[in-house]
């Protein structure tokens, strides 16, 4: 930082002079970069960068509408980031996605216990869209508790932009400063909900 200042978090036990570094100063390195404001702006990124991880996401991340990926990045002292995991979808490069609701239900986007989601991105392989997601180890990660979104009315289940608009209304949001560990899509054709 300017002037050579740095930040690190240390812990010192009540009966000891031993200090242990809980979060190293390198965890805050991204804050010194001129584009640090970009770190939590999901309209410019397709996931979280630096020392941030996903705290919320919109279902539109699976069929982007051009308004960004709908990802909320929250500060998280990332210690280690895994290699990206690739998941194939049946979505065509041109946007067609027959039976998109069944395909989304089959997708597994989950990090192992003790890790959180840090990015979700996409790429085209052989004319089909593949999702890439990354898990990260975060210092001070607490217990994991499951959560569910509200059911959203799906007007129809069809291979159309109109049908997929329901994804824009699905919001996976962790309370407070919590972070996402994974996500799983559910639907009911008979009840017309997602």
C-alpha cells in the first residue's frame, strides 16, 4: 500500500505470547490495485476475483440476458483457490436449450465441505455451453447450513427465451456475510414452479 503499510490479522492466545497469523497480508493485496472497485462488480466479471467469494447469485447466470451474471461477491480472505471444474450442459451456442429445466436439475455445482463457490463462468465446447466453477478455501469459514429460494411461478416449460425468463426471478441469497457452497435447481412441470 502507499507508504508501505500492510494489513494482517493475528491471534494471540490468552495464556501465551505466541502469535499466529490467521489471515496473511497477501490476502488483502488486491485492494492496492487501481481497479479494486471492480472486485465486487459482477456486471464486469463472471465470478468473484481477488479475496471475494459468492454470497448470492441469480438464476440468470445459467442463461445470461446481457445484464451481467447476477453474482454478488463478498469479501472473503481466500487462502486457496481450486482449479475450475467443468460441467457440460445441453445448451446450444446459439441460445437454444431444449429441456433446459431437466438439464439444470441434473447439474451438480457444489463445493466440498469447508469450501465455497468463488466463480461461475461459461465457455463453448463443440457448439454446447459448458459451465466452469471454482471452489475456494476461506479463512474463518463457519458451519454450513442449507437454504432454499422461494418457489417462482413458471409460465411454461419450453425451449424459448420467454420460458427461461423465470431464471431472472430466482435469487439464491445467503444471509448476512455468509457464502454459497453450492446450488441445485428444482422444478415442477405439473405445479409450474421452479
